[in-house]
C-alpha cells in the first residue's frame, strides 16, 4: 500500500494487477511511501487512518481473471524470482495458509509436469473472487491491467500530477507470448465459464470472440453470491488478525 500526504492519494495493491510497477513509480517519482503491508486492503487502512487521510483519493487495479490464471500458472511453472525455492523466502512464508497452498500447487505442477489445462481443472473449482469485491467500487479509480499505462496517467492527472516518463514494465511473468487465450483448450474454456464468468461480468470483461457464444451458468453466479460473505469475513477481519499476531507476511490470499 502506497500513500502520499503531499499529493493526498492512496494506492491499494491488489496482487497480479501490475501493482509492483505502480508502487515503484509512485515511490520514485510521485511522493509515495509504503504504509502497512504490501498487499494490505483498504479496510486495514481505514482502521488506522486519520479523518483527513480517509479523504485521500484512493485507487487500485483489476485484471481479467482469464489472464491472471495463466500468469499464476507460469509463475509456478518457472519458479519466478525463486519464490518457491529460495530458503529465505520460503521461511518467511511458511506460516501463511495461502502460501502453503501455493507451495503444494508448485510441487504438484512440477511433479506432474502439468500443462495449463490440467492446472486449471485441478485447482480452480469454485467461482473466482478477489478482495476487489470488498471495496474497489468505492475507489476514485480502478486501473485495468490491460490499459495500465494509460490508466496510470489518468490517475496522476486526477491528483494534480503530470507523468514524468512512461510507466516501466516490471516483474513481467516469463511465459510464451502475451496471448493468454492460446492456453485455453475446449475443456479449459468450459471450466472458465463456471469459474471466471461471474467475476468477469461484474468487472466488465468479456470472453474472447474466438470462443464463440460463451454463456455464464446461472448456478455459478448463485455460488459466487453464496461464497462472497464468507470470503469477505476473511478478507475484512481474519486476515488482519493473523497479521497482527505476526503469523501473516505481506501477501494476499489466493482466491480460486
């Protein structure tokens, strides 16, 4: 989470939405400084913010979950930045439930030499959600990963700043090409309808035209509505409580 008191803004970092590039740029060129944890959510900020700080301009990011899933797979497949094999990084993440799950998935991906279809069918079962569902609609701007540089320029101007340079590309996942649709086989497309469809509808994303007429199953929308309150309790309260006890490093729970 990045804050600037001089420019009165707050950037909430949702994982896998280009937040590393934005946070680095804000700190280097636009008066930003880190506050709380890297992936702390807005509710955590509100609990410690002053009345004046609560009036700051807030922005965050969002990303097409079809692309996010492919990025996640290749981060696991390539052990990006040695996230899963570096002893020091593993030790810092050992007590976090979501990271233990990621370690388990990492081992499975490599033990089975899994492709993306196998990964999606094995590990994505219930409708997808993120803690964007908690507060993002309250924010002054939501940057789309698909137009990140242009959206960042828009945000800067909303807070009275002019961009000093184009937004650099940071932490790009090592994967074959940037077209995520090539990873989706017919079986993966069928699963994606169920898993990602409701979230995509909420955030204005569409399935690729090359997939034809893809309908979102009504049952998946119902399932998401039923799951969301329970996930929300974790994101709003339990995640913070565990961090206060020193059990939770700066990371976001996976929402699959």
